[in-house]
C-alpha cells in the first residue's frame, strides 16, 4: 500500500468520491458537512493498493497542530492494515513538515484503532454529524 499527497484535480475528485461513498452513502452524513469549505486549507491524501484508490483523508494545520480529518477506507478494503497505512503516511508527512503534534476527532467505533496507533483520548464524548466522537492526540517523533 502507498499513501500519496494529492497533487491534481483528478486525484482530489477521487478523494471526494471516496468520502461520498463512506460518509454520505454509508454513514448518512450530509454532503454539506463532508465538503465543509476547508478543502483548500487542507493537504489531501489518497491510499493506493495495487494502483487502486481505496482510502482518503486530509490534514489541516491549526495553530501549529496537525488535525487529521475525513479518514476513510472503502468498505471492501477495510482490515488488512489499510487504515494503519493511511494514518502512518499522514504522520510521516507531518514529521517531514515539522508538525510535532496531531489531533483528530475519532468516531467511537474507531477508538481502539487509534489507541493502537498511539493516540490518547483528551475529551469527553461529543456528537459531530450525528455520530459520537472523542478528541484524540498524539505527539510525533521521528519513530512514530
């Protein structure tokens, strides 16, 4: 598997397509929530498996902290380390850009996944897009 930074309009359209399939179709999140107008302020990522785009996410830097958002893997490609590969690719990018801390809003169903990757919960449970979440953080090192 390979994580690539999105550099073309065609790749960005693929990101939006994956988001639509996972968030809008599968999780019933409004398109207006998924496409929130912050796309131009974000670095977008695609996860490839054997040349096929199977996952997507983005990273925004807010007051020096990287915020990982919109992490998703197409249903038929979940398991097998795809989510881990995507997160580690984003972390590698963040380290290269000297971003020392990451945070994210984790859906409760993904809490243990992020814990296994070294993220710690720092908030109470809250609702976002009608889905229960917690804020999680991780301090990066060159060995993250």
